[in-house]
């Protein structure tokens, strides 16, 4: 589990620097990941165990997992207005 959590946290940090993994719950067939960000909202996503395991070994699998985690993190990252209207 620790290895899976480290991998998930590393990917989230890389794809969404403003998001933070606040929980990784191991389930029978995968992991439930909770992410929070600048909006204070918490989003959950389900990751199949096989996908996480493969992401630790293969670049293509890691890229697919990164896309899923990025979508989850996008739900919690509030845009910061820059004043350009």
C-alpha cells in the first residue's frame, strides 16, 4: 500500500502542483483516492489495482493513470482571477 500511495502522490504532485492527496483507501479491487486543492473541495476517484500496479512498471500505464488523476485534481483546483476580465 505504501508503494501505491507514494506513486499516486508523486503523480498528483507532477500533474497538479496545487492539489494534495489527502487519502488513499485500499479496496478489494483498487484504490479510492481523495484529493483537495485551492478551492477547498475534496474529489474522489477510483483507481483499479491493476492500473496502479502497471503504472509502477510501464511509462504508458503511468501516463494513463496520470490522466485520470489530473481529471480528479482539476475538480478541486479553483482558477485564480488575474484581473484581465
